[in-house]
C-alpha cells in the first residue's frame, strides 16, 4: 500500500501573490493598424460596474487594479463598432498580467 502525503510549500516574502492584476494590450483594426482613441471597457462581473479607458496614440492601453478574485469582461469600441468581448478569468492563476489584443472590424 502506498500512502500519499501532502507537503506544505514554504513561501518567502518574494513568493507572496499580489491581490491585484494588470491588463495591457492594443486596440487594432482588421488590418492590424492601431486605433488611437478607441474606448476600452472593463466590466467587473461581480458588481457589473464598468471602467472606461482610452487607447493612446499607438492603440495601447493599461490598467493595474484588477482584483485577482474577480472575473472581468473586456472589449473596445470605436465609432459605433465593437470588438468581441474577452474574459479575464479569476481561475487563471498563472500570471499577474493579462495581455489582450482587441480587434474591431472597421470595414463593415
């Protein structure tokens, strides 16, 4: 008979997991061109509150205050067109940084 045990990992101060995560990315059109000034929306799926960010001149955006324990939906809009929504899951414990490309089809 084999008995399996559990070894409790010992965490140092450097190993502590931050309660916050970051999201960064770019808003692009269907030809991979940046869309400066696009509005990026981040919805907290617990409270349903929505945060608005603006993409900079290179189409980039960054937000550094996402709670690790919360799911978020993120999308972008520009001139009445919308990108598909993406899920930033609380179950993804691999990284503290989500990198996202939001594509808006501006040809329609």
